[in-house]
C-alpha cells in the first residue's frame, strides 16, 4: 500500500487532516511526523506518494524540508500548508518544486481536490517511468535479437562495410542464401545510421500475393478494389523518415518493380486507386537469395531497378564458410533461448561444439538456432557430443 506523509507540529490539525483524507483515500496508508526533522527522517527511510507539510515548524521548517527532500528524492510530490500565507511564501515553495500551496484556515474541498490531483499526477508519472523502463528493456531485447555474432574474417568484412555504409543514405542490396543473416545486416545498417530514431519497416515480398504487393507497399484508397473497405497507408509511407527493408525482392512482380523504381526515382508514391502523390523520405535496403544477373537475363527482374537498388552490394556467406563462428553463435543462442524459456543457460562442451562444426549447415544460422534449441530441450545438463549424435540428423 502506498503511503502519504503528513508533517504538522499541531496535533489537532494533523489529526483532522488524517481523519478527513483517510476517509477519502482508503487505498493509502498515512504516516504522521510532528516536526520537519522527523518528517525528513521518514522521507529518508521510505518513498511516499505524497507529502503534506506545514511551513512554520520547530527543528526544521517546511520550506527547508521541501528543499532538502528535493535534493534527496527529486521525484517527491509536496503540498505545502501555512497559516502565514503570503505570495512570497507560495512562490518560493512552488519554485522549490512543490505541487501546490494551501493557506490556513484550510478549505477542505480545495485540499481534497489538490491531493487527488497530485496523486493522479504522481501515478501518471510513475506509469510513464515504468513505460520508459519497459521500452528500454524491449529495445535491449530487440538489439540483442539482431546482434551479429562472430569473429570470422567474413563477418568482420561485412561489419566494416556496414560501418562505412550506415553513415550515408546509399541504397544497399544484401545477397546470400536463406538463413544466413541478411535481415541482421539490414537492421545493423539502420541502427547505426542517422535514421535509427525513425521506423524500420520490413516487407517480405515473397510472402505477399502479387495482386496485393502494390497495396502493401503504396497503400490504397477505399473502393479501389474488392475488399478495400477503407483507406490504407502503405509501407513506404509508414517508413517515412526511416528505412524500408524489402526482403526477398527477387520475388516481386514486374508491375510492382516498375512502381518501386518510380518511387526511388521521384521519392513519391501513389496509393492504389488514387492520383494523389505522397512525398516520402525513405532509405531502401533490399535483400535476395537469388542470382540477380540470371533473373535479369531471364526477364524476371528489371535491370534499371537492380542498378538503383545495388549502389552498395553486401554478400552474406553461408554458415559453412564461417564455421569458426559456431561456438560464439551457440553461446549466443543458448542465452537467448534461456531468456525465452525462463531457464538457466545450458552449456555445450567442447566436443559437442566440434561435432556441430563438422556438420553441413544448408539452413545456415537459422538452422543452427533451431538445432541449439532442440539440444537444450532434449540434451543433458551439459550438451555433449553424444547428444549431438542422437538428436541432430544430417
């Protein structure tokens, strides 16, 4: 139960305040201090949702109590009361951080209103603080999810490229096999860029039917096609001021490619069914597992769009080309999985790691992560070479 501190040297007044406020605020516990010094000692010991303090008191005045408490606990909420009210006292207390100043004789209705408003403000402040803490925690989890783990020369080369590319707004095409970590590269570029405070909007072009891809990217207006029951904002517009990541762009239809090309050329998009042009400020990062030169030769991908997208091209190699990173990746995934399952981190012995290095990883890092989770669930307290032989089929 949250507590309210009443600091008042006249017992009759503190008793009346306690009686009235405890009837109004049944969810709060009340503590009474008979002078400013005792009040300060109470504030040192615990946190109060609200402090109601007289100004003229022995040992330590209410004004000094307010000043010292604001140094000790800047988030404290004070309502000051005085029978010696004047403008200077009120202004001084408010400057020192008091929420309100009430003169004696006390208007009970005014006091109750002020107390309730102060507590509501304190509650909102606490909620905002909790929300900020949750946001920071969530951001740390997201950043951890997209960490690039490893010390191989191949990975260090990619990280060097990311560092150089991130500071510019150049478009980037990330190539490499499925599961190799292309998404991680895209996030690293965004997070290290000046657009990091803006949105990072991801679009899996392979997962969206060709007849809906334009609507997803550029939005649509109500009635533009069957099922368009209201206006919809497209991904390009959602990414304004940030980055749009077009994953598996090699699977995009030629019609959609033409519209993307126009958006890149003019920095404008038009929703499906509308003549309206919307200005967008978006950095485009694309990724594909396909051989783009072959796609161009077969007429499946526009060469002009390819050149627009591939100002910088980053190749992410398969895990089989960087097996020296497997130990670090296993440790990383073990930590993430333990967090997800709410369990202790399970270790892999050296022979288990060597057994994993011998295997071929056609599913790349994504496959390794799944195998690590399987071994953590089915393996012993320390995952062994025997566990790898028993539970990993190749």
